[in-house]
C-alpha cells in the first residue's frame, strides 16, 4: 500500500456522538481527543510523514462559552499529556493558526512542545489551533504587502511558491488526502489554499468512533484514485 505523504483530518462529530450516547458534549470531545492521540501513534508506526488535525477553528469561538472553556481546558490537558509522551516517541509537533485569544499558559505549552520535539525525525503532527484558512490567506497577503512596501519584495516576485512561504504551513507539503468523518462534505475553512489538489475522503462515521481500520480504508481508497493535477492521461 502506497502511503500519502501528508494526511489532513477534520475531526467532526464529537457532539453528535455524545448526544447519541446520552452523555454531555464534553465527554464526546474527550473521546475525540483520545481518538486522534491513538491515530497519531499508529500513523507514526505506518510511516506517514505528516498528519494535520483541525483541532479548534476560528469559528469555534462562536460556540457556547461553557463548551469553549471546556475545549480550551481539554486542549491544555492534551498538550500536557503530549509533553510526557514525546519523551517516548520520535514524533515532532508543530502548531498552525493564530495565537491571538489563546491563553499565555497555552502559548507557553505550545512553544515548549515545539522546541522539545524539534529534533524528532518521525511523523510530524501539525495541530491546527485557532485556525481559519481565510484568516491565514489574509495574513499572508498583509505580510507580502508589508514586505513590498519595505522594498524587500517586488510585485513581480509574487507567485505560488512565494505565497506558500507566507502561509502558516511554510515548509510543510500540501496534503495529499483530506479525511472528514461525520457525514459532512465540506472543508469548513480548512487548508483552502493547500487543498487545491488534495484527494477528499468523506464518511458517516462520527469522529470518536474513527479507528485505524477506517484510516487504512481511506488510504486504500486514495491508492485507487488517479491524481491528474489538472492534466490529462491516456485513461482520462
């Protein structure tokens, strides 16, 4: 089985899963966090190079205050737990997204984890935290404009490669495969620029029920597709 180099995941359905179980939404988020932790460890064993998880979007701040507060606490616990697991793994961790609105404690945890894992050579786990693709693109354009005003760039320098260098995902290859469970079939402001030629895989499985076996099915389906990148082949 040929492995995609980079797989991005929209972890969706925690709340609906908890409702089906007649449990509070917080329980669904906790089980969802466990699911991604297990998948990351298994992905490293499989030899996948990059996994990006849509953990908290810029739109998630619109949720009820109690749910947002719980999610922030859960994320902090996840980061604390990850620090301990890092010592026993070869996984590198990076964060993408705006750090505005995040607590100082969380930002310090993020810096510590990135620094602690920077020398790791296994899978790179990219956590999209307070991430929104439109905001990412706007910030990139603002930075490019600033550098043009400073004389560091010319307008003629602007191309796809330069644009990529101003995104959060600089030095990270575009995702080959984007997975979204839960029955929804949209990207929801996730990696819009980077997903131009990504293969998309949707499933009705709610995220806490998503297992490594489902993951392998998605990869198998990816392997059966022909990636043309806008071109044509004899079979097209």
